[in-house]
């Protein structure tokens, strides 16, 4: 519905504000982490509602099918996934070592990745991590060990099993 779409688009703006606030912040890491987890729990609940309303058969999109809401949410989520792992050691998606605490968000990403239009336009961790500071200003690392290992992997440092230049 149109009203639901507008509500979700406004919510995406709030999610983006919380993400950027944490990305800039060198303090209150625990509170920012909890705030981000709460926002992602809210998104997970929206996917759950859509599944219930679709009698469990709905595709993992917020209005039951790919819509303008995803057009607003995709760029924010894609950049959040990369930058929060890189700067804060906060992982939203499944990795080789850990499962996402938000399985419906993971399913949403997987459904997007099946779309040729998404695959042709999606970014990568390295690009997002390196391009954000010139675009939005300094991004602050929280010195979490997971942050350091993610950075080493994304940047291709020799101590990681990542690519090397």
C-alpha cells in the first residue's frame, strides 16, 4: 500500500541517520551498537509482518514484491553492511564464521542478489569503505578486533587470507 511505502521510506531515513551517527562517533560505541541492533530488529520485524500477511509465501521484499521501498533501502543497507563491518566490527550479513542475527534481512539480500539489475549495480566492501570518507567525512574506527580483521581482509593486507595487489 502507498501509506505503508511512505512509512517505510521515512523509516529508512531514520535508519540512515542512526548508521551515520555511529559511523562518525568515536564514543558511546555500546549505545550506538545497541541502537543499530534495535533498528535492524525493527526491519526484521517488517519482513516478518510481510511474510505473515503473505501467508508465509511472500518473497522477502517489504511490500511483497520489489518496490520503491527497496530502491530507498538498498543503497543504505549496502553501505551499512560494508562500513559497519569495516569501521566498527559489526556484521549484519552472514559470514564464513558467523550467522546473521537477522535471517530475513539476509534472505532479502540473497533475493536481491538473484536480480541481474542488482548484481550489475551493487558495490563491494572495498569501494564502500574507501569511498565513504571523501563523500561524508571521517569515519571512526572503534578498534574492535573484528574491525581489524575485516579491514585487513578488505584492504588486502598480507596477514589476511584476502586478495593482494
